[in-house]
C-alpha cells in the first residue's frame, strides 16, 4: 500500500513511447527518515496526449498517514512540462490511498479501473478493518462521484485504453488490482504497480504483507512476466532501485524522474 507509479504514454500504435518514473518523495514524520519506496509515479508522454497511471496522495493525506511530502506528484509532472489539468485519461491500478489521491489535480480526466476494484472498495469487505486499512473513505467517495458525473470507465479483465496501452487484471494485493502494458521501442514494458512492490518480490516469489489473495499474488508474477518482453521490462510499483537502474529523464532530475522506456542498468 505504498505510493505507486503515475504513468503517461504516447498513444500512437508504433510511435516512440516515453515512460517516466516520477518519485514522490516522502518523509516519515514518525522516524524522520525518507521513505523513497513509497511513491514512484510514471509518465508516458506522446503526441496524442498523456495518460496518468496512479496519482499518489496529497499533503493532507500524507499528514493523516504520518507522511510529510517532499516531492509531490504535481511537482514531478511540472518538471516534465506536463499540466495536470490537461490530462484526459487516468488509469488507477487499485484504490489504496497511495494510488488514487490528488484527484483535484485532474479535473478533465476520465478514470479507468477494474469492476472488481470498485465493488471491493464499496462492498462487504470494507466492513473488516484488516481489509479496509489501506483505503480511505474520501477517496472511495470521490470515485463514486466520478461515476455519477460520467468520468469513470470500468474494465473486466483485459482492455485496450488506447493503441499500445492495455490494462490487465491481476488481483492479489487488492481484489481489482490491474497492471498496465505499454508498447515501446524496446518492447512491451509492464507497469506492475503493486502486483510486485519490489524487484525482490517477483524475483524471489515473496509476498507483500497487505494481501487480499496470496494465490493471485504469485500467479500474478507469472502473468507480469508473460506480458512483458522480458523480466527486465517489468517495473515494480515501489522499488527505489527503479530510479537507480533507469537513466534520468533529463539533467537535474537524477534520483527523481527516470526514463522507463530506456534500457535499465543492472550493474
């Protein structure tokens, strides 16, 4: 349930797709240490516009969850020259608080999520503290409002959002968790979100403690590998190694914004 990638993509089928990982840096107010794995946003930018995949959380939510925001999502977007209020499409991997906040930043966007995630976040499972802990009622209510205002699209399994960008239901960590597959010059890159928090999870078959269904988690690792051109094309949702392995988007953004469509360096 950490903060996860925000992704923007070029939508032309065979055009160059640029994907950025934007680190939403957070300071734990309890320990006063930087929790850099808690917020990585990604951006896929192209001539037809941009898609945002996961929107992190805002300063107010950070304060409630004892997280002090140092580098918010909006600052990362601005560093890339992306105006949040111009975004037309947002993909939500799942509705944990650290993936679906900042909704005021995207007033024009249509939100894409899985049927199962909306049903999960508004149904009987939320009667149990152990299951509702990573959700925030205001985030869920905000999504319901989007439904009633005609700004939500639901998917059941696999769907194409735009040519070259597809979503795929994984489940496991949250009942309706979905990953995003993006066609790039180096092959199919899979933005795993919390289908694998860290490289160590998918590489070692480990399971993050906050889990709805363990079987779906480990089967999801295999799905991620099948969807990606190679294991190196899978991008975890919360691993600080992402910002180390991929080159900076441009000078001055080292350790903050990286290019995910470039070849990673595993040395």
